[in-house]
C-alpha cells in the first residue's frame, strides 16, 4: 500500500518496513527495531555499553586496548567514532567493565579477605598492575595511595593494607579469566594465513 508520502507502507504485505510518526523503522530478523543505517552490532554497542565509557571505567586508552586485544588502534578509534564494532570485542570489553564496576575501589563490598592467600608484596602488586594494564599513576589514583608512598614500599614485604592487595589481586585474576578476545578479525587473519 502506498501512503500519501509516496513511500511503501508496512501493512500486511511488507513486514520489512513500517511507518512511524517520526522515522521509518526497519525490523531486523530478531524483531528488534533498528534505525535506518543502523546495524545489529552497532546497536549492541550503543545499547549495552559505550566503548569510550568502558575504557574510562577500566582505565585504558585506545593504545592500551590495542595491546590487550590485538586489534589495531585505528580500528578501535573507528568503533569509538560510531562504526559498527566487532561483537566479540564488545562482549570482552563489557565483561571487563562489569569486573571494574564491581571492584571499583579497595573499599568495595566484594573485596573480602583472601583466606589462606598471603598478602602480596610490592613486586606482586606491580605485576598485577601490568596484568590489568595500569600505570603506577593510575594505580595510585584508583587506590588513593600517594605515588611516593607506593615507591617507598619494600619490594619483598607484604603490603600493610590488606584491602588494597586483595583488590588488585581480584582485578588481575579477573583480567586473566577474560583473556584477549578471539575476534572475527583475528579469525579472518588465521584463515587468510592458512591459504
């Protein structure tokens, strides 16, 4: 059926398009409404998480995300600008963002004593920060410990505040549990290398 604007109306004959008062909407096979020019992957990134906000929550720059994910920073920058992001990458970042929101500070409710695990030393804290992808400055800001105090810690003695040590251990364990994503980009490279 043709409407008075000369555009095919959805009606019973064409479930692909329907008129709305403000915009034309297209339905994807999942039944979710998408705007014209929108893809399901982009909608996932916009609805579920904002990549830029996730990077801020985790404490990463685009370069740090490139190092951790093996996806080139220019591609990540395009995703931040609004291009459709890879769903595996988005799920990986969403999992890390949930981890960092849950363990936002050493005073978080989820930071509990570590059982029979010994307190980490300053050296182990440094290794955990490398696993997370934080610099000394970021660690100092997030843990509310002055950088000079961090530098003065003896490398082989346990950290005095058990909450800080346990918090960084939990974050590092979470980053180990969520390794680099096997993105479709990487899969395409592997297939290309095989032939």
